[in-house]
C-alpha cells in the first residue's frame, strides 16, 4: 500500500510504502503550470513528466508496480 504526504516546506508530494513509512519510494514535483515531474526512487530510478498531478501519480504508480519493483514493495519478499 502506498501512502503519500506533501512536504509543507517544498510542496513535493512524497510516496511511501507501509513497510518503511520513513523512506520515500517516489515523488512528484510541480515545476510550473501544467508541468509535473515524477520520480521512482527504487532500483532503476524511473522518471518522467506529465501535464497534471493525477497523470503523474498514475505514471509513478505504474513504475512502482513494474516487474522487478514489486519485490521491494511487498512484505512477503
């Protein structure tokens, strides 16, 4: 399960899993009007850009669920 928290100082939206709620597994940063950068902080550090926050979150969630990443987000691993 992914948890998300927005930093009140930077505005960065950080994503955490329930295994380690203090280590961010991804983030979304607004860099301008209709420009959002998303980053996966796991093994291969996938990243990209989107035109809205919901699309950026969708891309990030897909990157986190990609083959090879699921073992890092699962308690059973």
